[in-house]
C-alpha cells in the first residue's frame, strides 16, 4: 500500500549498529576467559579462527570513540558468557566483569545506549562437558542464573536486553550446540529438545527480570524473514506458509504464546523430533512472554512445494545445516526478480516491511531491528577509502521500508545495522565484510588492524544526524 503522508522517525528512535563478542573481541585465552563451543569448533581451513578477531578487547576505547563520532544512539553487543563464568556456572571471573563494566561506562559516557545480547552463539564448552549443554534441563537454571548476574551487575546502566541470538540457527547447526557425529536425524531431535529448554530458560529469565524490577525491555533476537511462494499455485502458497512456520513462527509462537501449534506438533511428530515437555513449561512461557522482539533480517526466501517421494521421504533435508529443502514441505528456489549478494543472499527491502508487518500482526510487540546489512568483498583503495556504494544503497532501501512499516502501524523503535565495524564473519572469515569501519586485517595476516572509515560511515552519520530525513 502506498501512503500520501509518511510517518517520520520519532526523535528518540534508536539508530544503532551491532556486533557479537566472539566476532570482535579476540583475547580468547586472556582475562580469565573460559572456552566456548566456538573456540573448540573444528577450524574451517579456508577461513581464519576467532582467537584474535579484530582485537576489540584491547581496542574498545578507540572503537567506542568511532561509534560516538558516527552518532550511534545504541550499540548492540554480546557478552561472552565464559568471560563472566569461565565454566558456564560456578565461580565469577572478576576480570571479565571489569571488561564489560569499562565498555558499558565508556558507551554511557558518550550517551550511547547499550543493548546487550546475553548469549550469541558462544555457549560455554564446559557445560557441554558437564551435562550435555542445552540438551539437558540443567542448562535452564545455569542460563537464568547467568542472566540474573548480568541484570544485577549491569542493570543500573542497561535498559535493553536480548536473551538468545538466533535460537533457530543454534538448533539447526550442530557445532553451536556442541554436538558431534553425523546422524542428522538424531542431531535434529536433540536440537528440538535444546530449543524447548532454551524457551523455558528464556521465560524463567524474563520472570527474574520482572521480579528484580528491571526497567526496560527484554526479548529474543530472531532470524526472521518472509518466505514468498514462487508462483500463484496454491501448493506453493502452502509451502511458503509451512516454511514460515517451521523456520520462524514456531519459535515466536513458543516465546510469545507458549504454544506448539497443531501443524508444528504434527511436523515434529512425523519426524520423531517432539521434545520432552514438562508440566508447567508452556504456562510459564505464556505467563512470561518477551516485552520486545529483536529481528535479524538480511534476505527473503522463495519456495515451491516439495512433495515427499520414495527417493525423498518425509524428513529428508537437502542441505545439512540450514534447511534449503525439506521433503513434504518446501524447497528454496531462486527468485529472478531479486538481485543477490556475492553469497547468493537475495536482496529484498520490501521483504523487510512484510516481515515487520507479519510480526506485528502475529505478536503485537515493540520491535527493534537487531541486524540488517550487506556482506561484500570490500576493497581499500590507495586513498585509504572503501567506496561501498552498494552497501549504502542496500541500507538506504531497507531503512526506507522501515519507515513505511511505521506508516503501517508497526512499533519499530530502533534499527541496528550489522555491523558497526568489520568483524570475522561466522562462516566466511574476513572475506565477507559488513562494517561502516574497515579493519585492515586479512584472514591469515593480522597486519596492524587499523580502523578506517568507509564511505558508508559518512552516509550513516548524516542519516542519523538528520533522523532519517536524508534517505535518498
Ligand atoms: C547472523 C549472526 C551474526 C552474523 C550475521 C552475518 O546470523 O547473528 O553473528 O554472523 O548473521 O552472517 P555471516 O557472517 O555468515 O554473513
């Protein structure tokens, strides 16, 4: 729908940018930090590891100064659980607490609102060894206690909290759960048990948040994006609805409604993935839903139906990690109407508006965009500049759609670009860059890790300064 008049961004709209601990901090074995599942992950030889990352642990003051010059109102970062509790539970590591106290104080001194992700992929390895990690119900209390410690320690300065980053990905990527072995069905079954336990842990954490009288908002950061039907064929439409359910809505249905919807129950039962649910779990979720939703949005997907056959029986998955196709449900296909990034992620700004509307219609909660950005092979030219016009165009078009979603009545109160600075990409090392600030390290050559402002830095600076009026 087009509108005659456009809403403007409110004067307190939170313009921001995001990172995550293991992708920026480095200092993997410093400051008393324990090991996470990321630290022990089998290294992909084509990319670097995360042991030094971009050395933010030692350079955070320089980085925060760059954030302040950029004009950020909010900075989303995650706390490395194993810097606070090296073993995931038990003894507190005071050096880790001091690091985050310093970082938060630095941000606050520049009037930058900290937005903390309590756990962003780097789960304590020790908990996997102690009792199997998220697959065990023991994980529930350890997560809650860790979050409670953060609330009590940093809550005087932090208003916005994200509980778990992209739980849907954690569930489907075995290494993020600390799982080994090749039995994909077993991994998925365990993944859905982990998913359930994470939902209970989230609800209990939100309960603690309220009991402590914390001011502010709390909720998950979900990877959530529209799935389009590839054609007007009703089967494709059904496939898109089912894909939305098993990729995205199942999770928010649990967090926000304490509900395993009937079609999702059937999906799990058909595949033997149904987790163990204890009495009271679903009521707890219903009673303590999130007070905001964080959305990570990069691309949309387009699907056709994918009937199960003898060759592809129900439960068959075409792509081992993130489902590209599931027999009996859907198959992702290329959308010829959309351009894609160098990694094949289809660029769909309108998809963001649709995503926001969908979330609003289903859950009616305030929303903050916690990640949105474009990964690219950036090049530093001889004048020490990265001319990343493609990134400016990407961000500009997506922010325009956020503005249109405000017209549609969606309560979006902030926008965090991914990322503030070049970080080590989860799967693509330093090849795939996202930042407003270039870091002059390569996969295997750390160089000096100089910080260099890209063209997009100046664009975002003027966009923030004009409160969104300078969108082109
Ligand atoms: C999200 C993660 C981020 C970040 C981003 C980009 O899934 O929350 O941590 O990695 O995706 O992903 P990639 O680096 O693989 O392009």
